[in-house]
């Protein structure tokens, strides 16, 4: 999707998508970071 070309049409949809994913990332970033760090340790 070309967000800038259709921004007016999809603004509400984009805001909703962003809010959902922002919340998801905030809730899961610590878990993801721990998995990444554990993998780094394992690969060393």
C-alpha cells in the first residue's frame, strides 16, 4: 500500500493498526531482547 497516496482514505485504519502494534511491541520487546541475547550467548 502507498500510505502517502491514500493517507486521507486510510488514516483511521493506519492509526488503529499503529496503536495495536505499538502496544504489542511494548509488551513483547523485553521478551524479544532476552531471546536475542540468549541466542548471542549460545552462539559464542
